[in-house]
C-alpha cells in the first residue's frame, strides 16, 4: 500500500492485527514506472510491482516509539504557537510605540512577562512598570522606564490581552504534553549500555593542549520539565549529547522519530540516505550530469542541520571540521555535509557502542596541516623537486 496522508494508518493497523506483513511504499518509487495508473487498477499494479520485487518497504518504528513521536510532534506544534504568540506581543507593543525590546531582549522572560501582564492589568506608569524588572537585567530602571512611554491604544491593548491569554493556554498545553511524554517514555524498555565502549578505529589521545571545555548553558526554556537527559540515556543506551552540537532536544528528536533500534539501516550510508543527507546525482557513462536536491522533509535531518550550524563557533574537532567545510563549500552544502557526518557519528554510537571523544580543534588543524604537507611533497616529487622546511 502507498502512503497517502494519514489514510493508510488505520488500514495498516487492521491488516497487522490480522497477522499480515504490510509493505508501506513511497509513491515516488512507483510513479516513474510505466503501467496502468487508474484508481481502479492501482491495487493490481502495486501487487504486480511487489511480485517483481520493485517495491521497498518504508521504515516504520515500533508501536511504543510511535506513541512518543505523536506526543513530541504535538508538543513541537505548541512550541511553535508560543513563538508566534511572542511575535504578536512584540508587534502590539511596537504598534503602541512601546520599545521594550530595546532594553529587554526576550519579552517572554521573567521581566518581560511581568511588565506585559502589568500593562494588561491596567498599569500605565512607566516607572512603576520599570520596577518590575529582574535584578539580573543589564538595562537600568531608568532605561526601561524611557522605553515604556508609548501611546496606549485600547484596540491594541485588547489584542495584547488576547495574545497573552493564548500564550498562557499554549504553555498549559505544553505542560500536559510533558506529563504524557514522561509516561510514554518511561514505558520504553531500557537499552543495555555497552560495558566497555571502545574508541573509534585509529583514534589517538588528545594532544598536549587544553581539553576543550563544554559550555555550561542554562536549561533551555522549551525543554520538558522532567529529566529528559536521563530518560534518553536509559532508552538509547548511550549519551548522544557527548557529540558537540547535539543537545538534549536534538537527541529527543532522534529518539522520537527512530527509536533506539537502528537495525532497519544496514550501514551508516543507508542511514544517511534515508535522512536525505546523501548526495543525489545523475550519472551517465561514468560522468556526473547533474546534482539533484534531495526531496523530503525529514525531521531528524532538519535537527542535525541545526546542530551542524551550531558548530560555527565551537572550539572542538567538529567545529574546526565544519569551518573547514564552510571555507570550501557554499553554506547549504557545508551544512548538509556536516549534518551527514553527525548522522554517521550517531549511527556508530548507537549500533556499535563506540564512545565519542572530542579531540579539539587543535588536533584537527594538526591533521589538516599534515595532510596538506604530504600532498605537497607528493606533487613536488612528481615534478622532480624536493621540499625543504623553512628554518
């Protein structure tokens, strides 16, 4: 059966309960094959293609992971709605010439929400509103008071009040999703952690330089309320956050979309291809005719792309590798290449139990210089010259 919207889900569940093995195929794999394509003859056409072995089964996570995926996707929608509500609050304040964003960068924080709720409650004195600032705000009370002098329009205040109520509703829905997510995640079986996690092949210790220190950031605002990191380490068997750029939220996306079992992917190349991170090329006669952008909206691939972009200023091995790719390739191509490398690291950690060790940017730069030096020596030898190091 083909995947068409969500109509196939109920049919598949009925067939699976009857003991049948269901092949869910992508319509992209059948549309380019010649044959009868009418609605009446579609089922017979798919049966014939399957008899010839021309259809591939799509990846489908187990039932317990599907439940986690449903709750996580619903929670992600509420997070996006909260972001839109914050933008509407900012728009309403700017319409009234209240330049609060010039002194408080995040109006969804403690100080911003306290001031906005006081405005909705009827307070108009800028100095009274400024005294609601948190002591950790960099702007002074006088600067905040000057930014709160605007035109208090009743229609825009009504809009601000409704947007604030919607924001509170989205926050409550996120809290409910967190409780459901904790329930479904705790029902997933523990995955045995490898006793002796071996280092990747040909890995060497960190050279004599200071170990790159991981930044100790505060807990993200949109992270679930329970200990998500401990649950992920219990269910996945490894700590994916050891990979620089991959935080708890990215690891949760990988867990909710795939789960801890990667046996459906024979190799890391198959995994990267499923993520649409592998290069897609048309080859004829041994020559590359064109590069075709990979179609698809894979949520794991998007999360890994964001993780790759976060490495631009990282003082780590992966950060140095990404900056090197960025200097040679265009922006989207470098991000895609780095996301594929992160996907391979995730695959190795989960399937082989390999422990990831960050060797630092200094180690990567040394390796790069050695490779370039060896290349120059080979070129010089081919031309009959010999490289002599500078004093």
